[in-house]
């Protein structure tokens, strides 16, 4: 789960990390009032779930409250298109009005989970203000890392080592470890998947200041984070992904293709998407129904396929032991009974009670294509999508 920059900065401030003064505005008039209250030059920043705002015109300087009002008027109510949004862009319904900072240097700092060591990892670099992936590719020696053992926590010597790696000196070397410790505490306390400050500014008077922040949260922990759930802005999310959550399908990501996929298991779902691509097609979604023994999620998955106008064909690929094939087969039949399935459906079933599942489908009278194996299913789904009229 993502949150807006102003929400991320509020969380940073709770953990002692210095951020610029600012408030969120929902109207141009509010932006003018906030700028007047701050009493200095400000920056008007579109609040969207996407990076690249500066290059896309989503960040505007303002020297006066009147300029702040105009900048907000130019942004609020529009759709911002960046390299991360696609051509449709994302809606701008609010802006952050923030004091402008005199910046000498821009640094990078983040905490995430290292999937190799299964430990929290703090990353720091003196090359802030750009995508960290670009730095890793072009100048990896400028990225410094410190693994953190949760039983011990973030240690001061790690902070000093990272501070020197970012070419900090003097009082900054003493302040940086405190800031880093605060970022790690936020990461752990709020079940984050990413806590990033980019850029972390060194101001002309030597202060460290979080100019921009990104905080993402582990969806699997949201059940115990009601305060974080309340920060969600569904307007910024794909409507189909929002609908999927409401229907109990938490592992759904909309994609650009035309073949709807229903799979049990994230690894299998990724393999299905790859094989569809190999066969000359393109998946419309990532949809992992997980381990289930009820028909509801199967039926709701078909509702998702119906709701996506791009879907021309569907591939159901079930393989495993914990999810009962007969229950999934019943769900497929129920979906046909409840709605008009106007796209070809390819079904490959393997696993517990597969014989019963195949019997249920065979005796149901529904129109579907049976696949004998993984590759056969992907190939037939791609061919079905090519010939579909929907």
C-alpha cells in the first residue's frame, strides 16, 4: 500500500526526522492561505502515487501567496502524466504547499527488506535526487549498505559508516545516525515494505532535511494497522484493483494484455504470464486466488474478467495440493450460471480431487476448452484471444 508524500512526511516527523514546514491544500484558495501563513517562498507539489512529478510539471515554485494560488489552480483538477503513470495519467485532487529550501547537496536514504538475507537493509548514497536503480546500474560504488539485525536494531557505528559514505562531515556525521535510526524505527513500527527519503537534502546552513519521502506498507500487515489503512487514497489506484480487494481478491494487478489469468500461487501466476508472452500473447492481469476451498473467489475472479474490457480470453491454470480442484470446478460452473460468459475460457486443472473436478466440468454443459498441460493451456488461450470477437 502506498501513501502520499505529505502523509509520508507526517510519519517521518513522528520519528524525529526533520521535514520542511508545509500543509496540504485542496483548493487554490487554501494554497494561498497556507503560503501566506508560512511567510516565505514555497513549492507547490502535486500529491499523486507516482514519481517523476518534477519533469512532468507537477512541482511548481511560488514566490508569493498569489503565485501559490495560481500554481495550485494549474494542478488541482488535472491529470498528471509521468513516466510511471502511463498516458492516462493520475488525478490531482490536492497539493502540498511547502517552504522552499536552499539546498547544497541531495542524498539518498532508504530502508527495505533484502530478499536474499531476509533482513532489513539500509541503503545510502551521495547521489540523491535520481532513481536509485540508475545509480546502481551506472555507479554502484556510490551506494552503501548496512544490514540490520532486528534483535539488535540499528547501531550507531552503522550510521557513521553510511554517513561517511555519503561524504558527510562535522555535525552532519553526528546527526545522520539519529535520522537513520528514526527511519529504521518507522520502518519496523509501521510494517513498511519501503521507507525512502529521496532526496535527503543538505541545506546551505548544514542541516539534513527530508525533501521528499516515499513510504509503502506490507499489505499482509494492514489488518493490524487500522491507522495506516485510513491513509489509503483509492482515487489514486486502478478502479479494478480496488474492486478486486472489495471482492476478496487481494492478489490482483491489472496489466496491459488481453488474456485474463486465474492461478493459485504467486510463482505460478508469474510463470503463466511469462508463458503467455512466450506463446505470442499478453496477460491482462496478475491474479492469484491463493489457497481456497470456497467457490466465491472463483466467481468473483470471473466478475473481474467481465469488468475489464480488454479481456478477450481467460486462462485458468490450477496446480497444487492445498486448493481443491473440485471446489474450483464448482466455482467455474457457478460463474457460468450467474453471468453471461462471452469470452473463451481455457481450463487446465491438476491437483487434489482433479478427477472429481473434471467430472463436474464435463457434466456441467458449459462451453470451455480443456488444456492437457501448462504449455497447452497458454497456447490455446493465446489462440483463443486472437480469434475472440468480444
